[in-house]
C-alpha cells in the first residue's frame, strides 16, 4: 500500500527535472509553486506498463495578476514540499 505524501491544502513545487520520471508533466509548470486541491491516490497503469504510477494530485497554480489559475494533475515523483514561511 502506497501512502500519499501530500494532502489537500499542501503547498508544493514542481521539480525542474526528474530523470526517468513521467515526461507528461508540462514544461511550463516546472519550478512553479501551487497548492494541492485533490488527491487521486495510486493510478493503475494501462496494459503497456508493468507497475502502477506514483500517487496523483490535482494542483492549482495561480497566474500573474491573481485572477486566473491553472489546474494540473501531477504525479508525486514530480513534487516537493514548500515550507511555509
């Protein structure tokens, strides 16, 4: 059983690079900070993969100006915690 590292409300930063990691993480979000708004747990891989993916999270990223935001689903291997303060 895999335990999720992050919970709703946690601030996270998308890593700039994860060698061997899931390449589906958008380049425009790498290095950006956001807030977890939903956890999805471990997602089973389609038949062409042998292992489940790491836990998946929906993260919200504010855009400059404060009126708009981007939501992205990102696997745990791409995220690091952001300390408050």
